[in-house]
C-alpha cells in the first residue's frame, strides 16, 4: 500500500488481481480498480503522483496511470519479485529467490548482486542509500544508488526471519520490524547500529513514521502508535484481521 500527496490510497489487492485506488476524501470513499491479471504484492507511487509501480511475485512489474486507470507498460522479471520502491523515476525491486535486486529504468532491467536475499527496501531520506531488510536472515544490506553496488551490511533482529523497515523523516533513524519476535528495532542510520528494541507482543509488519510518531501494523489485528522520540507505546487499537500494512499522512 502507498499514498499519493493528494490523499489517495493505492492498495495491492492480491485476491482480486488488481490495484485499488481509494479516494479517501469522498464520503463514502470511492474505489476504482485497475486490473493486472496477476496478483499484485506491492505498490510504490512515483514522485509526481500520477503513476505507480506495481510488482507481482508471478514475475511481473507494471507501471500504471493513476488518473486514467491504464496499465502503461509491463516488464517481466526473473525469480520472485516481492517489494518495490520508486526513486527518481526508477523502480527498484527485491527478489526473495536470490541475492539480488532489480533496477528497472524504462524497459531496461539490471540485476544488482547483494549479500543477502532481500525482502523490504527503502531509500534513506537525504541520501542515495538504499536499505534492504533480509528475507530469512539477520543481515540488512545498504546499496549506493549512485554506483549501484553494496556498500554495507549490519546485523539486526533476533530471528532468521523476514523484516520490514521505514525511515524517520530526517533519515536519522530506521525502524525495522520483525514479526517472528514481535519486536521493533530502532537503528541509528548513520552508525548502522541498533540502539533500541521494543516488544509489541504481536506480529509487527509494516511501519511508517510521521508527525513525531511511529505507526505499526501489528498483526493479527492491531494498529500500534509509538512516540518516535521516547519509543514508548502511546496507543493501540484493534482495526481488523490479518493486519499487514499502514499508510500515514504527514503534516
């Protein structure tokens, strides 16, 4: 799931083999669907907000027009592409079947080797550092996007399991969740060292940071809110079943 600057939610709906575009400002919220023909797993809105990249584990990357609802292009990828970020018009995709990421610009696909099988990924604000959390290990990876090569690796977590991440708005911290241990790890992004571990008790998946708070989709049913400065839990609400992702409007 991702969010445009004007408040629309872009949701990968695997069961429907489509992407849902939700206008949260209408009452009730209006939903348009863009059919892909394959189950989408992740989506990333481009900087301008007019298009988005969508990735399917069936080996497909698509770019969609969020205004017209058209699929602009599709590109076949090897392995099991999993998560995607958009950076300067380029799609960057993890592959949970191999130690590599895909960098897709136009119709060109480049495979960049890394030292771990990657799961989630995010670009550190104010830098050209791409951070990649592992699929089934404790080794997170840092890639220089200017050179397209790995420049670092560090240990995070307590189990050999998949992890999600998000950065603070200034890029000073990375928050990395680990569903199997029920914990969130706070990493000093400059030093690349874990400075805190917070037990949430459930199965934390995606996390977002905004407005001085961290919002965690803590499966199976909760949204947990933490103070980003003190790392204390300040709110918890049951919001549904099989909770996995969260989107936040920065103010």
